[in-house]
C-alpha cells in the first residue's frame, strides 16, 4: 500500500528524482511478488513434498511389518537407552527378545522394548523389514502431510525473504550511489560555498 501511495505521490512532483520512481516501483514489485509469487512457490513446494512423502509412506508400509516379539530376559539399562520415536527422553526397557520374521526366520537380539517392566515371556510389538531386521515404525500419512505443509510454509517465507532482501539490496546500492554523487557535488562546490556574491 505504501508503494502504491509512493508511486502516486511522486507522479507529478517537481522534486521527483528518477531514483525515487525506481524505488517506488521496486517496492510495488516486491509487494506483488510477496503477495502473489511467494504463495505459489510455497504451494508448489508443499505439493512436491507431499507427493514425495506420501510415496515414502507407501513404500515403508509395503516393506515394514509389525511382529510380536517375546522377551527372553531383561538386560541392564544403558545411558543411551532413549526412545528415538518420542520427543520426550523416555527410557525404555532393554531386553533380549525373540521374534519370527515375515519370511518365517527366527531372530534374537537386544532391543528397546516399549514396556515399563519386562519379564520373561512378556510380549511387545516391534517393526521389522522383510528379512526380520528391526526398523523404525513407518511414517504416518498425517505426519507426512504435516511435514509437507511445513515445507510449503517455509518455502513461502523463504521466497518472501529473498524478494525483500533483493529489494533492500537494490535500494541500498541506489542510496549509496546517490550519496556518492552528493559528495562529488559538494567537492566541486566546496571551495566557493557560502561566498557567492560577496565579491571575495
């Protein structure tokens, strides 16, 4: 809005400089780019991220399988026994467990069980790949959509910042050039400044 008022105000002003008009046009162009172009960039980035993430969700759901593991015995806890899938630093129980993979093979390994206490023969659900190797839970479609929306919003903000940064850079260069011209004019007028018409 300020850019439009600036353009209108400078149209017929006798003190108007070319740089004033350029600055006003730059402000208007940046405003339009931020309001129209940045959201389009953000939407395209969000849609692209959504497509990639949903494809990843489908691939993970095809290649990861929930299996039921049986506790053989509880193991001594280690300091790094923190669940990577939760935001809280919640300690889980380290156990030696046994499970049967989707391909029918038997497996045994040390795992972090989602159990408060673990006794022999206790059961818990875990995720494995096709060959029975432990993997993380597949990405949830709702979580993937949230990440895509955040990516789109981030792209919009980044595009707006780039536009505004470019505008400020151009205006700064114009102002520095204007100051340099003023310095040159003062240098030319300096020795006689204030003496005009005094007869000295």
